């Protein structure tokens, strides 16, 4: 059975930007890693905190959550094993977190304080370049989210979420409802009440059948049209 340091070294060897490091540098990264376990629902970092860390998801899933002053939440993205994230303070002194990190299931994170790994990154331009490329991907994702919130109605965003989340479900075959109304609302930047109304609308228009425990997709074509995919 592999030890945790051995597993981390293997994960680093196949995860960008760590693939740009040589074996010695990856070993140094592994040695400096802070390993943390989080239970489902536990916060790894809070919005507005100064959090000068780079993190790598070892296992589990971590939600990136944006919270409003009114208490509403938007799940911006879900990080899975092999995904990385960084606090703004990893690059900019005293910059606060624009989002929170919350475990959606039992998870392990590997953390690096910027002071412990900055010397390694500064002497490896390829690793820095790959990190910049990851930043661009995140910026593109943020732009897509803003576009959806600005230009797509709740029904369209919910239709898209259902199609993506239950992608493997076949028509007329029931699938378990593994997300709550609150979770759906957080995924699409809406409220529980609005999601509930939209679901009943979908049912009335014969796009889905729904009960407390299951969905049945009766017309994926109509959902795709509503989601703007056709």
C-alpha cells in the first residue's frame, strides 16, 4: 500500500503546472505540502479571508462558492481530484478571497503557503507559464458565468444544469434526484422558490416528470431548446 507522500508525488507528476517541475522540485513540493482532511459541508477557506495558499485536491470534491450580502450562494465550480486552486493572496499581498471553498463530500486537500514554494516557482518559468494558462481558463469560465447570469433566464439556466448534471440519463428512464432545490439554486444563481416554479413549468410542458425522489426526462429536445443548445 502506498504511503501518502508517495501518492502525492505521483499526483504531482501528472498534474499541471507541477508536470513542468523536475523530480527534485516535485519532491520539494511534496515535502512542503500541508495535508488537510475535510468533512462534507466543512469550509476549507472563507470568502473575505486572506488565504495565501496554492491547493491541490487529493480526493473528494470541493465547491467554489460565491456568497452575496443577502445570504444567497452561487456554486461557481466544483473542484475534483487533480484540480488546483489558489487564493488571491498567493500572488498579491493581503488580497482577500472572493469566494469560499467548501467540501461537498469527504475530501483531502494539499496546501502550500506561498512563502514555502515561491522560490521554486520563480526559478521555473515553464511552471509559471502553465499556471498562467490555468488562470486564463478560470477567467474564461468566470466570463461564461457572468454571461449566463446576465443574458439567460432562470428556466434556461436550470434546463442547462439538468441536461449537464443528468447527462447519462436516457429518455423515459427514471433517475434519482441527487441534488436538492437549494443545491440547484446555488448552481444556477437563483432561489429555491424560482427553481421550484421552473421545475413545475417543465413538468406542465411535458419536458420532465418529477416526484420527491426521481426525475424522468420526457423531452430532452425541449429542454435543449430552452437551454439554447439547438
